[in-house]
C-alpha cells in the first residue's frame, strides 16, 4: 500500500512538471511569434513606405515623362567663357569671341564627344526606368504575396534590392541634367594667344525644348495656311527656326511632290501659294547652329486646304 501511494505521488509530480514545462514552452513560443510578427510588420512598413514615395507610380510616371521630353530636346555644346582678352600684334588687348581662337577640327571632335555622351545618357535613362519598374513589381510581390516566414527569410535580399533601387534613383536624377564634358584635346593654340594667359575653358551640354504645333491655332484655307507653335516652358526669347512645307502626293508616279523651307524668327507663320483641296505636311524645327550636337525629333502636322465649294459654303455659313 505504501509502495502504491509512492508511485501515485511520483506520477503526480511528473505530470505537474510536464504541464509546467509545456506552459513555459508555449509561452516562449508565443513570445517568439509575437516578436517575429512585430518585426515582420515593421519591415513590411519600411518597404511600403519606399514603394509609396521613391517608387510610387506618380513619381515613376513623372520621370518617364521627363525622359521622353529629353529625347525630343535639342542638345547643344556650351563653352565658358564666351569671350577672352587677347593681345594683338601691337600687344594691345582686345576682347575676342572664344570661337575665333578655338581650332575647328578640335571643336568638331568635342561635338562628337557631346553627341556620344547624349546618346549614352538617354540610353541609360531608359534602362534605369525599366530597372525601377521591375524593382517596384518585385517589392510589391514580396509585400502583397509572401507570408511572414517567407518575407523574413528573404529580408537580406529585400534590403539589398532597396539599396540598389535607391542608387538607381540617384543616378536617374543626375542623368536628367546634361553634364560637363572633359576637354581631352587642346582647343586653342598657344600661337594664337601671343603670350596671353588663357582662362580655363569649360565645356558642357545644355538643352532647348522642342517646338510643338498649336493644333487649335493652326489651320488651312484655300491657298494658304497659318501655323502657330510653342515650347513646353513657353520661352519668351524667340530664336530662328525652320518651317518645312511638303505637298503630300497620292503615290502616282506622274505626280511630282515638292517641298520648301521658310526661315522664321517668331512663333507664327503664314504659308502662301498652296493648292486648293490638297494635303500638306508641315514640320517645325530649330535652325541648325554650329553648337548643335544632337536632335532626333521634330513635330509635324498635316493640314488640307479647302476647295472653292468649301470656301463658298463657309462664307454662306458666316453670313
């Protein structure tokens, strides 16, 4: 009987210790789960914040529009200083345009460098935007699809991706502004300076906005058309531009098309001597200058002149 009671006592002690151990283990696991869940929420919040700020659809679309606009811009080579003081044969100082001293062949080399740099810059912009789009999709997948365990197990990879995308964004912002050019060759000969010390010549790229037709203010009459254009920044200083006019043919080998160019220093132009009832393609572009290094896009508009019958109908309607 004493042996039986002792056995029951030992069993009770074992069961009690087991229950206490189980409760302690469960409590520890619960604490660990809570800590993991809090860590998961905190890290997920960081990724969401990055997606809603740096990689938001609004910001990416803004950068995409900026890149598309740059591809339509005109890129020029800019030189500083524009004027220098140089001694003449009588050792008298004169203020001289820097282009009168620069070697033409060396300047053409620098224009090629500027063109190559522009094309690389625009190509990199396109590539970076694609990388940022893919990065956004990847991070969105981690946040929206992965469970807590998977998300936490891939955290090191996510952090590495966040750092990489941040660097891509910084590079993207820097490429949206044309950069400086390194003067690899001597642009000015010492023989032209006559002992004058030349200041440091700095070369850089600058852009000018494309010219865009105003579709609401451009129209054709019977034998003439009026065209109007503008720029994105509505610049007030008007430079010389070229308006190209081309008669569109129906493809017949017997019909000969023709084209002409008008030099214009304004934002409007009237084109005379057109044929009634014909379609014309008008293209507007900035005039080519000696500092232009790259341009690919020009805006065009097609207008059809009216026939006599249409002119009479319009006149009756107005009356």
